[in-house]
């Protein structure tokens, strides 16, 4: 279904929503205009770093906007990544990572030939990536990070994720369902997660993560769909020169007949991956960079922009 057919069935809801927004529409538009549509380089060197990534003078220099000369990144791979390397017969929960290897294309291709399901975003294959000619590792398309290796990410190259963006009106306010991450950053984020090779589709990943992280599930979300709002790089502090996050963000706009109290975590709750889940009013302030995890504020700006466009 094209976005125009989705929007025609949704237009009464969207019109109601944007009518409620109209007093602050100018402020929204000003925030949206302030930012370029996508982040063009890797910029998230530290905000929300939750882990023991090793100290890296190159990372510190990049963070200050300097060009480190010579460039001496620090190699890092988390223990959990090494112990979660795929092997035949290993339970999927402990078998989600690539191996440490020298010839990534050949070794990962051999695992796939041996029956491993390994996901890449947008139907890309390993051979579509650029590889560093010196060490053979995939090259982060958004630039340097000061860290080589995979850090905390399991896959060499893009690590695909899916993010659900669920909008609804509560008391004439446009709200979005957000979670507070339990990963040490404690930042607010979309209730998204990594694509699991057993997920039938990437939008199914978004729906699965939504349920796991918030308890929220609706039998059939398709009638509320605004279609995908973003596919691409996420400016995530875990990214390295050789491994990075790429997400597929889908937006849904719920009507009032869907109860808003179906989320299981309220502020102060204790989920394994989620400290809290709640409906958060979409204010211009929420759309500013730095307010949400990774580049979720930029993705939310795209979704709100789409909403405004559909209602026009
Ligand atoms: C972000 O990390 C993605 O946008 C997604 O929200 C999230 C997936 O990582 P985990 O939540 O599984 O750590 O880059």
C-alpha cells in the first residue's frame, strides 16, 4: 500500500491531530527547519556511552571536532560479543555475533553457507560494503569514531534494528510511546531493538520489540500504519569504524478506540531492558538533538514532518 492510500484512510485522524497541534505548529516547523534531514557524519562519540569502551585519544579528538593526526584508533571488542559468536547448534540467544576474523567476506560467507541466518539491512549483501584496503574490515560510511573492531555490536558492518514510533492523541496532545533504556544511559528512546534472524520481516521486529519492551500489543496494527518513516544509519555511541547501527523506523498513529493504558511499565518500573515506558507529549523541545537516545530525536522529527505533510 502506498503512503497516499494509507494517508487517505487516516486523514481524519491526522487532521484532528494536527488541528490540536496548530497552536504550536510554527514552533514545530522552526525546529524541523533547523536541522538537516539526516546526520551526514558520525557525531555521537560519547553522549550516552554506557560501557567500558576503552579510552581513545582519537575518539576524544574527534569529539572536539579535531582531526587526529596520525589517526590511531583503539581496537575493541566486548567479551560478550566474542562469547556470542555463531557456531552450528548453539542456542540463538548465544549465537548472534560474527567471529573475530581476518577475511570477513570469506569467513562470514562460509558460516552462511553452513546454515547461519545472518541479516543485512535493505537486502544488502556483504559484498555491497566498502572494505578497508589495509585491514580488510568494513568501513563505517559516516566516518571515523576513534574505535576499530566491533565494540559491543555483534556484526561486522551494518547491525540492523527496527524502531516502532507509536503516536496517539491524549487529551488533545500528540504523544509518542517511549521507553527509558536500562543500559546505563538511562536515555529515553523508541522501544526498538536488533533484528533477529528468525523475525519474518523487519516490521515484525518492530512489533515484537514494542510488545517485549512496553507490553503494548494491538492485534492488527496495519490499519494505523503511516508506513516506514526512516531507513538508515543511527548515530549510536556504540558505533565503531567497522560496525554500526542501521534502523528501519515505522510509524503508527492509533485512534482513540485503542486503549492507551495497555503498557505494562510506568515510570519507576523495572524491565530487563526497559526501566519505564510511557506516553510522552511531543513538544518542540523533545525534537531537539540530545533529548533522546542516539539519533532518535532526528528520526522523530522525520515522523512528525511526515504527519504534518500528510495532514496538509
Ligand atoms: C538504536 O539502538 C536503534 O535505533 C534501536 O533503537 C536500538 C537497538 O539496540 P538495542 O536496543 O537492542 O540495544 O541504534
